C-alpha cells in the first residue's frame, strides 16, 4: 500500500484548547477529525495535557516558570490498530528558544485518505497563530520514527539531550523507549 505523509509545525494551543470555566483542555475539532479519519483511538487526556506532562514541577523557581519544560518532551506516536504505517505523531520536545510552545505534527495516511487529511491539516495551518509550511509527499517520516532510532539525541543549544518515544494504540501506551545511556 502507498502512503502520503504530512508535516506541520504549530503551537500546541492551536490543536488543543481550554473550554469552560474550569479550563478543561480538549483537542480541536480538526485533531479529533484526524483521529477518526485515521481510525485511531485518541489518548484519554488532551494533547495539551500530554504536552504539559513534561513540565518538571520540582525544577520551577516560581509559578509559571518556563525553564522546567525546556529540553523535555517525547515523540508521541498514535498508531492505527490494524496498520502501523497509518499514524498521527507529535514531537513534543521543547527547545530553550521556543517561546510559542510549538510542536511538529506528522501524519501518514493511505493515498485514498490523503485529500481528506490534507484538508484538515490545511485548516489547522490556516487557523494557527503561527505555523510552518505544510509539507506533503514521501518525507521519510516512517523511517525517521522507527523505534530503533529511540531514544535519540537531539540538539539543544550547545549540547545534545535524549528524546524518547511513546507509542499509543487503542488509546493506551503500548511501548516506551528506555534509557540506554544516551
């Protein structure tokens, strides 16, 4: 089967938003539609809650201190239960210079669903506060996200820091890379 891949950079708040007085986080209707289109069960918590789960409370010097989120964030891979080449992946790593809480979205779909996925991603891009170009084609994403590539070292200013992967299927974590001395 042939697949179409997409890549887009947007702030986390453009795909997951607060609603109501209790500030509950929910994923945008476009992200929810992507999960449905790809026949992927979303995680029980919002993508924003997942993003904020990498915040190290013990390292905060004051309320709202962004420093404990820097150099943290796994690659989260949500796979279709039948075809692992169909997925929505999010790079939640936070670089020290990133003040917009941006994340990379990666999508791989069968060619038959490419137009629908592309329309949803174009809507996300059009409504985003900031965004990159929407890349599409055979981008090598499936190869880049091979589990044997994790944990991997990612550049962060003058050093490299480890980044792990979490794989979700049926809305639950089925795999998480372990430290291997990186």
